[in-house]
C-alpha cells in the first residue's frame, strides 16, 4: 500500500498575500489640454530636479479642467510624461468620456481617498488671448501634427525632415520618415517607427501600449527612445550603438537596442 507523504491533505502556503497600504503619489494637475503649455511647464520642472521624476508614478488630475473640456489627447499626454521618465498610473476626476479614454491607455480611475495628501505638480496653462481671424504661421508650427494611419492601421509616410520643435504622432499605425529627425523634435506612433536618416530628438513607439512595436533608424543619436513606455535616455545608450543603424524593441519587458 502506497504511503502518502506527510504534506498530503495539508493546505499549501499561499503564493500571494494581499495587503492594504497607503502611498503618496505626485499629482499632475492638468489645467489646460494644450500640450505645448504642458511641455513648457514640465521642461522647467524636470530640469530643476530630474532624478525626482525618474521612474516616479504619477496621477493625472482632471478635476481642475474648466467644463465643458475638449477631448483630452491621452496618447500625447501619456507619451509626454513617459518621455520625462514619469510612470502615469491613473487619473482622478474628469467626466465619463474622459475616464473611458484614460482606461484605453491602461490608466486606473482613482478616487480622492487613493491620492489624498499627495503633492501636486500643476501644469500651468499659458495665457489665452483672443484668437486672430487666421492662425499665424508660428502658431501652426507649435501645434502638434497628428497624422492618421487609418482605422485599419497601416503606415503613414512623411518625406520631409522633422525639424527641432516639431511633434508628429501617427495615430493608429506606423510612422515612416524619409529624412532626418532634428534635436528637439518628437516623433510618436501607436505602432512602429522607421527613420531613413539620422534620428535625433525623441522617438516613442507603441504609444498605446503595443509591446511588439519597434523603432528602426539608420543612425541613432536620439535624446530618448521608448517602446510601450519603457525608455532609455541618451546618456544610457552605449557609444557603440550611436551613429549606426539600430532597432529598438522590448524583450521580456526590457528595452533592447541592437545593430542590424
């Protein structure tokens, strides 16, 4: 007769234990949906204490937006915060449509109790003068360029250089650029990014969380590269990978840069 081990019939030790804990999270108090104003404010804040914001989870507070607020560009906002090294984890406040849009970006909907006592980092809006009859050329340059790739995905092709200060976002697919990307420019895509030329500035692929997205370029000299929120800044890119053709991708949740 087989003898059962002494452990037979005894409950096994639990693999997970759930506990309640209180954390103080920094809050990005959004006062305006103008991403240029948010960028200008965060540039100054992060420059003052870059290490404070690195890998810091933050909550986006929508309660101070003046109703009726326009649609919030969450992909641009989340990509912007990740580009500064922050980790957006949730939103507080806002209406049902804004909360639903936040959930598509895998952001938690948080109540007052979850963030009570947290410090605030307010994104101050720039003054809003009365708009002129026609938009000026300089204002047009400051406006983020959102290029649609179609409801079925696909690739958006740009056959021109992306200059310093320009921001291009390919919504719903890939972005291909035939030409250089200048320092201070930002290129973003929900899918892959291809740059047939030197890539400087910031490049963020998989902006909606696609972990299979990749970045390809003929010469890497970027200030920051990111795939699905995992990022690496220029200082952490080995010299051997700069100025050469590379691909940037995720492998087991780790951002890798390899020559090709």
